[in-house]
């Protein structure tokens, strides 16, 4: 009886350790994702501010359209790149979250 209790206690401790590792991984990844989003938001704001300055300085309607078109293209390309980067970060987050539980799942099989 005591041996069974000790085994149960050890298994519980191991499961808690695994959960804590997983939470730590999630926390680190979430901080990295939040920092990336904040950096992208700041960069996007700065670029849109620069766009407004260029638009106000445009000498003709055609020049304003050209400036807007260049900005739209660059903004789209930047958004696609950022979306891919965040997708990779979220994928890594999922893998890191699951990693501590792999050994427990392998034992259960």
C-alpha cells in the first residue's frame, strides 16, 4: 500500500514538473510573440506616418497615386512576411508546449 502511494506521489510530481515546463515554454514564446507584434505595430505606424508626409509633399495627383501605390505594395509584402513569421512562431509555441509531455505519452503507450 505504501509503495503504491509512493509511486502515485512520484507520478504526480513528474506530471506537475512537466506541466510547469510546458507553462514556462508557453510564457517565453508568448512574450516573444508579443514583442514581435509590438515591433511590427511600431514599424507600421512609422511607415504610415512617413506615407502621410510624402502624400502632403506630393506636387501632383499622379505623384500622390504613385506614392500610395508604392506604400500599398510595401505594406502588403511586409504584412505577408510578418504573418509568415508569426505563423512560424505559433508553430514553434505549439511544439514547445507539447514537448514536455512526449515522454509521458510514450510511457502510456
